[in-house]
């Protein structure tokens, strides 16, 4: 693993940790009503997606070990380029059901570094 990859993995873990803090105790309805929370979560997904993009481009062997890597990059692109068409339910699904396995995988990769 390249040295800069570890920094990117840590950036991903920091961003996911903040997403969990922002959304703790929320459900989809509360998430939809809280524009600051939505903005913060979207920003963190931008960071996560950009970090995944850099890992993909600079350390493809590590990137291939991230199961949701391509989907996270796609999500980042949707949030940035389709900002006016972001589906809160999709983001909430990622937060509530897909973030934990992603974090587990990224944590394992970071610990291997």
C-alpha cells in the first residue's frame, strides 16, 4: 500500500465517523427536516468519494479491496454534479445500512497499512 493511501483511508474513516455523529438518533424524517445535517452529510460524502477516487487513481490494488468504492465515487459525483437532484432517501439508506460494512472494510485496510 502506498503511504498516501493510509492518509486517504484515515480521511474516509474521519468523515464516516462524523456522518454517524451528525445522524445519531435520526430517522429519515428527521434527516429530511434538518437542512444543516443534510448539508454536512453530503459534504462528508464528497470527501469520502474524492478520497476513493484518489485511491483508485494512485493505488488501484488497494481500491479493488473496497467493495463499495465505485458506488461511493458515483454517489460523490451525484452529490456534486446533481446537487439539485439528490435523493435524501438514497443517502439515508447508505447512512443507515451500508456505511457500517464500508467502515469495517476501510478500517481493516488501514490497520493492514
